[in-house]
C-alpha cells in the first residue's frame, strides 16, 4: 500500500512541475529589411498605398541601419526622412531608437512599438488618412520583413 501511495505521489509531482503560465522567452531578432504590409484601423485591414509603399526600416545584425519615410515632394514620391545610424532596441519598453548625426549634432529617431516579433513590427501612427474620411486616423502600421 505504501508503494502505491508513493507512486501516486511521485506521479502527481512529476506532472505538476511544469508551470504552464511561464512562456518561452526566446530573444526576438529584429534585424532585417522591413516594409509596411498593411494598416489596422477600427478592426479592419487597409492596403498600403502611394508613397508609403517605399517606407523602409533596415536593421543589420550589428544594429547599423536606416529609416526611410517617403512622402510627396514636388508632386513626386521622395524620402522625407532618409537617416542612417545605429539602432538600439529596448525590449522591455518596446522602443526602437536610431541614433544618427545631422550637421555634427547627434539626434535620435524613436519608434514606439505596440507589438513586435521576429516577423512583425506594429507601430502606432496618427498622421495617416487610412479610411478616406477627412482627418488623420489613429491606426497601426504593420511592418514585415522582406
């Protein structure tokens, strides 16, 4: 009888050792070439149109890289921002920071991420007219590696 109780107790312990609430914490690899895939706004997905199709985030393994934001200049799509420097990724805050030089002055471009993974970056934006209704929309840009 003691053996049966011991075996049952050992079986219960062996199944209860794993904590299902603990997730695997594999590091996220944000290096790569990123482009906007689509927008999320009010529960719907919207295609990327116009100059936004040229926007890029480039992050090399050594964290060197660039940020390219396009817009209309003289009726033509061109880069409004085209900056290169060194990226820093604060995993806990979900913040990407690109430090760069501009006329011998160190500057920073900060991108706050709503979500991130090895394949997606989600960035909150409020300077786009996503739905075609007058005024800027509070939307999410979904970036993917290409």
